[in-house]
């Protein structure tokens, strides 16, 4: 019994260290992303505002300031979506879908159950899966449509994110994806599961499931 207990303690310590490393990597990646946004987008826009002000081109300056305010709101929303503080998961997902609609991008749709009351951690985990799934489809899938389905059976809530793009990446590439590892670990923390599989007839299907309390 003592040997089993010691082995289990070592395993838990190893898992904690691994999760800690993942958190540090995630934080570092997020810092780099924000730094790129500031350096490559917001700082040049502020410089344009200064130049427009010097030329007394108030209309141009006002337009740039409006764009800057919109971009900063988007960055703040992505870091911690306020919709989850004031709305249920279904409404928060509807807000996420609306923000990804564009005339030149894929159609993003949501089919959701009427009520999806979940503990905060579980709702955030599913919301992050939706964010990551949409982002992956937009970056890699070359899809025409991205569909989100939020379903419940009285025992659990299931979120499905699927696209009609060029298909699932190779297993080795999926294993190397930090985004997928992060999603899986978020769900593990709330007793949930994650599956990534081919969609029918083409594309990729992500299925996240969390238990109801």
C-alpha cells in the first residue's frame, strides 16, 4: 500500500508540473499575441492619428480612433468574455457567433438548447472550446460553413463545433497542437471530455462534453 501511495503521489506531482508548464506556455503565448496586436496594429494606428491631427484632418483622426476603440474592445472581450458574466452559455455562444460573421468569410451558425445553466468553470471550458474551434476552422480549414451545436440530455451538456473544410489534420499534428491540449485539459478539470474526429462528408468535428451537477 505504501508503494502504491508513493507512486500515486509521484504521478500527481508529475501531472501538476506538466500542467504548470502548460499554463506558463499559455500565458507566454498570450503575452506575445497581445504584444503583436499592440505593436503591429494599435501602435501604427495611433501614429496615424497623430499625423492626421498634425494635418488637422479631424475626420481621418476620428475614424482611426473609432477603429482603435473597436480593436481594444475585441482584445478585452477575447481575454475575458463579459457575456459569460451576464448571460448563460447559449447567449454567450450566440454573441461569439455574431462577432465572427463577415461577408467574405465562412457562415458561422449556432443551434442551441433553450437553457444551458452550467457552473462557471464548465461554461467557460465549453466557451473556450467554441473559441478555439472557430479560430482553428478560420485559420486552417478553408471552410464555407462552421456550425456550433449545444445539446443537453439532463445528465450532461455537449458542444459540437464542425466545419466543412479540408479535413482533420494528421494525428501527429493534432498531438502537437497546444490549442487542443489546452481544451482537453480545461475539460478534464471539470470532469469533461473532448473528441476530435472527421466530419461527414468533409471537414472536422470537435465534440466537448461536461457533466451537469
